[in-house]
């Protein structure tokens, strides 16, 4: 196999290319967002761009056609939802030219649709938060909504592009009405669900690998410690889940629930399902499943679950390496996000200096920074500095116009 092209160059893409380099695999990156950084890594042999794949999926084909001589026969590994959609859009053209490390034909629209996954999770016996239907002004259940509640999209990418967050958390009927009107006017389909009581550190996510032979690997569970933004974001500090957080019997139940969800679909590849323990009942509530790499790929790798290695090995040898959980005692940290969100949300999520520093006293696996590979971190901070400078200019212009 000549090499592998990672589609999407954010932190999860960086984790993939570094893991592949450690295996001696040549990698390239297709950058899909302005904040991408994986293409700056020394682990990457070449790179190109295909922006806005969510709205213009055909750009992936244009990029790959432009790089056909360089990447002929290279495998494709998507690292974000836009990349998955682009692969589904151009599957016929792509499969004639590249091995695809992605769900089979017809599955991607289903696994990306959260309403479909909710129904499948319920049939598999997983516990879900109370559901109040679609976020529309015509929904007769609006008066039954209890607070706090969440307004969350059926597909994450368009919502994130428009509103800059994963979902809306609403605490009263006025905020619910505003959120419903916003998503309805934007034509972004969303649902309304009850908020699951508990902090960010009550969230765990289990990664499993489904082989083409029908096998399902052991699960490796990560626990979020802090999210960015808090309460409804992505991991910025995480650790491997311990027995005290997730007893083995409960971990096995969640793994079996994931298998019952996806195996009947004929699903193949990596899946990472997120759950939150409800403080009122103790039940693990299903939140969502991602059928691609996640931000904390490198933490999962330390825990014995190497997403890139599993996919590459099955493709090239037909065999899936054993997943052997390690119990690594450190923390995975996006220190850049942890610092910025701790400052920006110091009022909404106040924390003492002791609480802030606690993860920093343990062995740290930084999501981006590496002394051997410093350019991605420099790119990350340069992007942040650019955004801050633009915001200051915009603020000054607004002041001058008054």
C-alpha cells in the first residue's frame, strides 16, 4: 500500500498522522478548515486543501484528482463528519481509485443523523435522556419541556458552522423559544432533549473496532474532565476511565449496547460512543456516537486502542491487532483550549487554582505540543493570535463609528 491520506487536519487528524508515522506509514493530509494544523506536522509527506466539505463535498474529488499522480492508490481515512459526507457523495469515483477506511455505502447518512442513532440506541437497550421532539414552533410538546434542556442538531457540522457551538443549553421557556426560532429560521433540524444532570466529568466515551469478520474489539473508555466550552463542548482535558468511575460490569454493558446498535447495520470500522451518568438515577445515558476518529486519539492509543493502527493493519494484512487496555495513569490535554476556556468561562464555570492545576500534576499527553514536532502548536497559537487581533480591530472600528 503506497500510503494514507487523512482527510481533515484538526487535532484528531494530527493524532492519526503521528500514529501512522510511528508505524512507518507515509501520510498526506487534506486540510478542510482554516484552523487545521496537522498538515504542518513533520509526520506529513504532502498536503492539499478541500474547504467546506459539508456544503461542497465535491471539492474532495477535485483535490484528489489534482493530486492523482502523487497519491495514486493511497487509502483515505476521514477524520471529521464533513470528510465522511464527502466520501459518501463521491463514493463511486473514489472506490475506483482509493481504498476507503470509512463506513460502507449507505451507512454514513444514518450514523451522522442523531435521530436515527437515537432510535437505534433505544432498540439496543441503551438508556436515553427524555426526548421532546423536534425544535419547531409547531411542536405540541414544547409546553412539556422541563429545564434545563438542550436543543441539539441532527447533524453537527451545519449547526457548528452557523452558531459556533455543539448545541444550545436553555434554562427557561423564553430561552427555549429563542433557540427554536433561531434553528428554524436557519433551517437546521434540531431536537429538544432533557439535560442530563451532572458535570462534564460525568461523561465517558467508549471506543470499539468492528471487524469485517463480525468481531468486536474490547472497548477502551475515556473520561472527560473538562470540556471546551464547558457543559456542551468537546474534550479539552481527559483521562482513561478508571474502575472507580466506570466499573467493569457497567463498561461491559455499554460495550454490548454499542455492539447491539451497530452490528445489525453491518457496520465496519471504529466507533466511539459517548455516555453521561445521570446524577439523579445513576444510569448511563447515551448521548451520541461518532464513527470516525476523535480529538483524543492519542489518549486512546496510550490506552491500547490505536485507531490508525487498527484500520491500517486490517487494510494491509486482513488482521486486526488485539486491543489490550493499559490503564495509563496520565491525562490527555489540549492545553491551548484549557487555558483559553478557563479564562473565557471563569464566571460561568469558576474553578479554584487548585482545581485548575490538578491535571497538570499528572503525566501529561498534550494534544498538539511536541518538542519533536513543534509546528502544529505554533500554527495553533498563531491562528488564535490572528483571531484576537481581528476581534480587536473590529471592536475599535465599532467604537469609532459611535
